[in-house]
C-alpha cells in the first residue's frame, strides 16, 4: 500500500486560495499582546499608587433644634367606669329588652326574670298582714270589754263601802284587763311583721327586674330569653355597661428601667392597629407604686438547659379623650410617653459618638492596591469592627466626636453629652458649634454623602450610619479619584465578588415582610414580649442577632 503524501502549510494555503501570512502580520499580533500586557501593568501601578490616597468620610452637621425623649410602653384601652350588672335572684329569664351597643339610662329595665312565684309570695304576705290587722282589732275589743268590767266592779266596790265585790274578784278583773292590753301589743307586732314580710317580698319582686345602674352603653350581653340564672355567693354577670366612652383610660406597663422617668401629668401619644398612621393624645393620670411582676422562661436548643426570670413592670394609667368614639375598649395600644423636652439645643447624630478612626482604618482593610480590589475581604456587616465603637452614652459623660481636619484626617473634639432620643444626642462643649460637620462613618468607593443618604432612605433605615441594631455599617475605603477611571474593570470584578454584602438589606426586607404578614394580635404579642425584656435581655438578643448575621456573612464570604 502506498504511503499518504505529506501536505505542507504552503500546499494547503495554495489549495484553499489563501495568501500566505506575511512577516508583518506576525509582528502586529505580538505587538497587540505586548500592548495588552503593558496596559494591565499600568492599571496595576495606578491601583497601587492610588491605595495611599485620602480616605473619604461621611459627615453630618451639628444642628440646633428641639429634643424630645420618650418612653415606649404597651397596654389596653378601658372605659373610665365599667359596671358589671348581675342578678341576686335565681330564676328563668323571660324578657331581654336591650342588646350590645344600645345606649341606656339609669334605672332602665334591661331584662326580666320569671315573677310568678314572687307574686304568690306577695299575695300571701298581704293576706298575713290583713289577718294581723284583724287580730289587732279583736285584741282592742277584748281589752275594751275587760276595762269596762273592771270599771263596773270598782264602782260597785265604792258604793258598797268595800263589802262587794271581794278583793279576789277585783284582782282577777285587773289581770284580765292587763292581758287584753298585752294582746293588743302582740297583735300590733304581728302586723309589723306581716308588713316587713310583704316589703321583703316586694323587694325580691323588684330584683326580678334587671335595671341599669348608670347612664352608658351596653358593651356585652350574656343572657337570652329562656335562660336559667343561678345566683350564688358571686352574682352572675348578665350585662357589661360602660358609663361614658367619650373619655377612656389606657393602662400600660412601664419597664422598671424607665419608670423613674415617668411622672403624673406628662404628655403622651399612642397608636392602635385599627387606625394605622394615626396618633392619639393622652395624659398620665397616675403611676402605680406597686410592681407587676411576670415570669418568663427560655431554653437552649443546643443543650437541655433552661432558665426562668422575672420581669418587673409598673402600671401607668393615662386618660384619653374619645369624643368621636373611634377608640373601643380592649384595643391594644403602643404609647410613647414624653419624659423630656428641650428647646434650641445642639444635637449630634449618635453615629458620630460611635465613630472611631482606628476601627474605620481596620474596617477598610490594610491590604490595599490591586490585591484589595481583585481579592476583597469578606463583607463586614452590622457593627462588627467597622467605623464604630462601643460607647456608653450616659447623661453628663465626656465623649469624643471627630471632624475632618485640614490634613484630611479625623480630628477629635471632646464634648459633654446630655439627653438622647436614641438617634440624636444633646451635646455641649467649647469647641463644638452649630453647623459643624462631624464624621459619622467612612464612605465606600464612589460614594458621596448625598448618595449614601439616598441609599439609606431607599433601604428604609431610620437614620444615617446606623445598622439594623443601631451600629454603624462598615464600608470599604474609596480609591483615589485619579485612578478611578482606569480601575473600573477591576472595580467591576470587585463589586461582583462583594455581592453578598447586599445580604443585610435582603435580611431587613425579609424581616419587614415577615412583620407585615403578621396579624395585629401577633404584632402586639411580639411587642409585649420585647417591652417585657430587661435592658440586659434586649442587649443579649441584639448580640445573638449580630452573631447570626456574622455567621451568615462568613458563609457568604466563603
């Protein structure tokens, strides 16, 4: 068999009709590859050179304004005077004259019990009274006869000079007269007894008519015609009547950590689930001195241990105007009690008091340059080592805020803090002035103060520079402006690698959706459990949530 002919590249090009490659084309290809390598090296150099640029900070202005400090508590609305109407008698309900929501007046008949037996008792008492009255008349006649007989014997005795009648006959006549007089008194007592019995029977008869003791509104009706009422030591409740729903009371439980700030006469506002977005005014009427303690228990799923604790709260009563009668008894309300109001004071965001330059530098990462962009650190979440520090914002304590100095670095300023509402704090100090820009955090790449504020509003967060638990969210440091355009391809890769950083917003959105899906009763129950926690328990719960987010962030980073 013949061996196959060897086909060279030139033969193949000639067969296909293709011009053989020139030496110039090969030079052009290698030149393009070299140019690409040089461009990549130039980008890397710009990134490394830009890593030493200035860091941008998020700032907010110190402002003069009014500060309102509130204490939150939950409770239920109640009528100012609610009367339980019952029955002292046992019997069968024959008629019911009112229903729920009916307005009633004092003395109005609400229901009637069977009165046939009571009427029989009244008739019997009337007969006994008539018999007793007849006995009185009979006793009076007997006494009159005995008196006349005694008078006749005494007259005969006088006319006979004491000869007749005998002394024994006179004594007998006197005794009979005395017995007749006593018989009158006995008969009169029997009349009084019969009258008392008749009055008692008539009173019992009147109790068969269930009447309203006050002017008001029927809140509930517990009986129906034909139902049997069994009275005992505790009278059964047949109706509940609210005296006046135009004025109500709100009883809330104030945590022992906050009760020292709540006093009689303070203003408050509250909301109910029935009217979302609407607030109602109220006024503190009193704060109970006695504590209302309740026990709570908790268990660990990872172990068989469980613990129980006692939560102490104090009941505060608030008066509520309800002229339009929109509010109803039993509604669950969340009240904000105004404990402190200050006018025209210097206010600073709490994020400024938590900012720390050292932690900001650590949170931005120290690898720098091309390495920090192409191989970014796992995303930081919440308040775990970012630009924030743990501070105790106690009234009268000395704290530090930072401003951007002339060299672009944070400059510390000592201030004295006053009251706080959770998002802003009153400050005083010789070096702090109205309008001064204080640092609240570190900006991310390509981010500005305005853009950061818009992003936080879109996420629905309450205030700038605060994480879901009130701490600052760590942001990566921004590269220099000169290398920003050249670093765009690498930055795009870095942003794609750092995509899990959006998880906190997703978590918050999921939690928000979960809360919106809850019923009003479930939200009230969760709110009540949160209000019942002590400050230490609340901080522990926040720490557990941060740990869970940290674990999720580590998994995303891996």
